[in-house]
C-alpha cells in the first residue's frame, strides 16, 4: 500500500496533467462548439395534445364552382386530415349549399373521409345556418376538444330562383372614348362573371352613340335578331363591329341614347338596368329629348329599375338628376383603377354594384341572423369555430361568427391549403389557449420546412433526431477530451510538439465515433428505462458516459507507448463511470447550461486521471527519465520502442545542437530482456563497436543533462553504466 501511494505521489504530475487536460478539453469543446451545436439543433418539446374532434364544414353553393374553388377546397381539406394523427383525432365531413350533406360522421378512417369529401356537391344557395346546426349535432356525443372548421366564399343566403336582369350599356363612341370602348370589349367577361356569381340570369346589350346634330346616329348591337345576349364572348366580338365617330365638340347625344335604350325589348320579368358610359355632358335639347325631365319620364314610363353612371366629375350634378326615377351607382372617370387607362379593371366593380342592387337583401338577412345565433350556441357549448374564407367572404360576418378575428383566415385561389395549415396550427399547436412559442434551432426549422409535419412528430423521427443530436454533442466533447489527452501525453513526455497532423486526425475521427456510439446508446437505454423502470432512468446517461470513457481509454493506448489496451480500457471505464456520476449529479443540481458545462469538466477530469492512474499501476518494466534531480517521467517498456533523438517523433527529445541524430537510440523490451539499440549512423559517428546493449534493472544511461534508468523492480538503484 505504501508503495502504491509512493508511486502516486511521485507521479502526481502526470495524474494532474491528464486530469486537467481531460477537463479542459471537454469544457472548451462544450463551450466553443457544444452549446452552439445544441442551440442550432434544438427541437421544440412535443406537447401532449388532447384528442380533437373536428367537423369539416364546406360550402358547396353554386358560387363555389367558379374558378374551381370547390375542388381546391376539397384537396385542401383532404391534405389537412392527412397531416393529423388519426389514432388520436376524429373528423366528420358536412357540406352545405341549398341543402345539407352529411358526408360522414366522426371517424378516423382516412379512406372514408377522403371519399366523403370527394362526394360533396350541391350548388344553389348558401344555407350556412343549416350546415352549422348539422355540424353541432355531429359533435354532441364527443368528449374530446370540439371544433368546426368552416370553409366558405360568401355570406349565408337562400337558394334563389335565378333572378332575371337585362343590362343595356349606353356607350359614347366618340374619338375621346378609345380607352373606355376597349375596356368594355376586354372586360365584359369579368363584368358578366360578377353577375353569374350571384346566380343572376343576365343578358347584355349595347347602344353606341355620338352627336346626332352632326348626323351620328345611334348603333345597336344585334345578336341574331335580338338586342340582348347572355354570351359575353359573343358580346365582346360584336363590339369590334362598332364604328367609332368623331363627335365633334361636346356635348353629345346621351339623352336620346338613354331614351332609345329604355324602349328596347327587355324581358317582362327582368330587372331593367341601363349603364351609361360617357366623358361628355348631355346635349340639351337633343334632337328628340328636350330636357333632363323628359329623359326621366321616359325611364320611368319604361320601368327602368336602375341607372348606373360612368361619367366625368364635372357632369355629375347634371346626370344624377336622372337617377331620381331609376337609382344606381355613380363611377367617376379618372378616379377608378389606373384612371381612364385599363378601364376593363373597373367593369367587375360596376357589375358587382349592379348585382348587389338587384338582389333583395331582406331575403338574406334572416338567414344571416339565424347563422349567427347558431354560432353563439356552438360557442356557448365550448365548440370552437374556425373559418377559412375566400376574398369574397364577409370579414365582419365571419369574425362575428367565430368570436375572434384571429380565428378567421383568408385565401385566394391557390392559397387554400396554406390557410388550412394555419387553421390546423391554431387547433393543434396552441390548443386554442394562445399560441405557445417554443424555441427551435435553425436545423430543425429547415427540416420543418421541407418535411411533412406528421413525419416530424412521429416517435421514430424524434428518436433518430434526438439520438443524432445527443451523439453529436457527445462527439464534440469526446473529440475535445481525446485531443486534450493526446496533448497531455505530449506535454508529459516533454515532446517538441503538442499535436501532429496524424494525431489530430486520429483523435478527431476516434472521438467522433466514440461520441456518437456513447451518446446514442445512452439515449436508447434512458428512453427504455423511462418506459419500463423510471427510477433507473439516470442509468442511461451514466452508461453512455461509461461507454465514452471506455472507448477513449482504448484509443489512448495508441498514444501512450506500451500501455496495454486492457489497462487503458479499464482506466477509461472507471473514469467514465466516475465522471458520469459526477455529470448526472452536477447536471441535476444546477441550471441546464451550467450543469452541462460543470458536468463536462468533471467527466473529462475523471477519464484523464483514471487512464493515467491505471498506467502508473501497470506492473511492467519502465524507463524512468530524469530531467533534473527533482523532475522525472516514466515510460512503460514493451515491444513498442521508446525513441530518443532530435526528431519531432521522438518520445524523449535530445537537442540536435548537441549532436544527437533524429533517431539516436531506441529502448524496448524483447522477451524478458531490455534492449537499447543505437542508430547505426549515430553509433558509427561515436565510434561504437556494439550498437545493441542489454540493460538490467537499475542500469542507467546519461545523454547530456538527461539520465535514463531502467526499472523492473520496486527497489531503487543508483548504478550508472555510461554516458553518451
């Protein structure tokens, strides 16, 4: 025992060098790279979510067939369901148009849900009130969190019988109206689309006019003997046949043109609408109509319901007198869209105004109120309503229906799926209590943008990601400890270098392998113990650190001459186990980062110290280097030579300026014999006749200021044989 403590006392320097190098290597690696790596790869914790019951309530009214909106909504709804976890959550599908369709009640079967969505079809009105009431019924038996995910492109409305509307456009075709003439021709399809959206049975005609005082008589478009057509494409073609006139100076014959338009053969049950487009004031008196009052009488006699005006601001007061008998909207040239250029972009707005004036708001209002009342019933039953609306949907209405504007998402064509994803985030990520912001690293953010969310949440992905993350962090510590211990060995040997390129490469690769194996193994065991024996869960990290120490110890056998791998592995094993216990205790007693850093230092110190201690306790021949009367180093002797010389590869450095060769001599053990073998060129230079010498216990050799001593037994010897 005294001999043991004596050895430790004499070699305390090596124990401290290895312990401090191991601690410093782990700590520096953890601070410089480890914490950065953990930040970059941080994964937000998986919040255990309550089971959800969601009714997909989809608007199937006639307007949803426009621009393929219904099909896009179906695709987005199916993608929404596929991204969720069917083992936990259930879904129902309900469609509403003029009638309600129950695609399927609450189920987790993906095929059933997809088929139910594909089968939705209706057309007609927008009976959202009936659809909402049916959705609530589907959720009555559910004990999980309940939601209605509504998709719509409008407000609740009855299923109307198509309302007839005949629109006669009265268009000034004088030379100053080039932009407006082209705009009517190019924009008439969008104009007609606004009427079709609102399920109006619309026909369009056109009367072109100039100045009758100069012989410019009105031109009426003809469609196979009729002045009206429901075909907007044909209407656009016919405009090309209009002859533009000079018009001379304003005013123009707009009053005669209006009177002519009012007398056209409108359908008897149609809403009669005239749209006047001109940039000139009216000619008063005109060739036929003497005054504004006479024009008003003609409009009234022919039961013109609406007169809409597109005029110059200066003419507003004059023309708006005509709207006393036929109300309508006024649009000012130069103040719409991009001014008078691009007039076709104004036409849809005019069409929308005509349609909204035509539809009877009083028919819709009871259904709107009923829908809001049913929505309040759902909210009072703690059923959450989230709405996805197209650009045509009424924001104020949907906000009233859901109770909060953050529960309303808007999407144009091509954006429905993104809106459904936003709705899912509100349902699942925040649990409707408020969005929880979780830290996540750059790497996880990139993965979340390129991989489906359901894949990121699978246990397999999480385990692989966490294993690589833990293994990567452990590898960083392992590389730090490995390189630091190699540096420690070189310092102990007083070599002329800290690290060679080869040592760096081997230490880095070996450290990475050891770290990945140890980190992932520790995580695997820890996860297993958490599932089976929670009280033993800390054993997972402890095992991981023990594996790390064992592999690092084995690796150090390459850099410590003649250290038997069994001893090296045992030292690493003991150091890893001791350091692992220190790491676990320290990490649990401190805040997260401080615990990791302190634990890393403890781990590195224990691994380094125990490897050095096991080397000192190895019972085999040693070469003791006396650098001075008070400083010495020990080298284990074995088959691997201890090199003396001026080379950077030498284990014991001899100054070149004193005449020592790069490799002056080598000391090694051959069987039971200790051999010192001199380099041939060096021996010849020194006149040696015998290059190989057998050394015994206590034999010494002196090289300059350095004394080498062979020791095969614990008893000291003072015998010096020769000086070189």
